[in-house]
């Protein structure tokens, strides 16, 4: 059974917040000239989750107003998909609503909040992979306020794994070698890793004594995520597979497999 996180449930747990989660078409709510000038999620990096470990990350909200920003009242929420009944798939807020605020100047303050995503709670199913929205609320010392529905975007992705094996090894020069591997990614419904099918993956080679990998060819994963191709053994060196990633799954490269050419 998949559990949906409701707005009402979040509001009860985070009663200090005045932020409301927006409907898709709802306009920003504001008074005065207060502005949110910057929102940084997870240091600008994608949030990648597997099947078990809880991911801890930060959202830093920078706001400015001519009277200064009132600390303890800057609050972000990150969510994935609104549903017609008012529930949300994927909805997380900070455990400490006050956050850690640093004044950049008299008018400008940055408040950093720590959030957590549990792949077995907030993610609920694979449809929550992709782009999430950050909503943020800020309050100024003179009473100006702003609740910005879409203050930033962030990607929450299904962790990927990639393997490689080149054989036989050692091998005679100019003989054919077979390079196999497998591309898998986290399934947030079964809590296991499963093959990522029909995906283009680059086979790359780095000659011993050099520092640069060169792409030999692109191989497509089969119906179970497996990779298999052949190439000529021309020199000692390292083979690896490299996957560029998709909108729901991060880029990943296998470890290198060294082949000794006789």
C-alpha cells in the first residue's frame, strides 16, 4: 500500500510555519517589497536515493527587505506532485522550522534548513522520481511577507549502478574480447535494484599509460538491463561502461576492468 503525505498532516507537525502548500495554479501570496533572491537545494546537486538509506540535505533560502528579515520565519517545503483531493506525492519539510540563519547585510539574510527523505516513506513509488518544486515563506521585520509557490526546482533521482567485465584476459593482440555489464537502478516500490532497459551506454577504453578514455561504441541495454558487445584487443588498457543518465536516473560509470594484451 502506498501512503500519501497530506498537507494537513504536515501543517500539524510543523505548526510554527505559516506556509501553505500551493495548488498548481495558485498565485504567490505577498505583502510589501520583500523578495526571495536565491534558493539552493542540496548545494546545487541532484538528490539521489537508493532503496534503504535516508538522504539528508539542505535548502538555503536567501531573502531581502529594507527592514531586514525576521529570523525563525523563513521556511521551505519541497514537494513532487499535487493530487486532485489535496494530497501530495512526495512532501518534505525541515525538522527545525527556524533553521540556521546568517545575516549577509542589514537587509539580506540566508536561512539554511536540514531536510530528510526516506525512500520507504516520502518517495512512495517510482513516479516521484524527477523534478520537485520548492515552496518558501519569508517574513520581514516590518511585517512584509512572501509565500512563493515555486521558489526553486530540484531533482530527486533513482540511484543507478553499472558493472563491466572484459574477457578473456589476458588475450592475444588483435583477438576479439567480449565486454559484458549490467545497468540497474533503485525501484522505490519493491526496494530492490532492477535492470534499466533499452538505455544507451558507452563502451570506453583507456590505453595503459594514458589519461583519457575514448568511446569505442554505444551499446543498448536489453530487457533486463544487460550489456554485451565485442571489440578488438589492440593494447593493454582499461575498459569501462558509462551511462549519461536520464530525467529520473543519474549518470554513472562502472569501475574499470584492466585487460592485459600479449
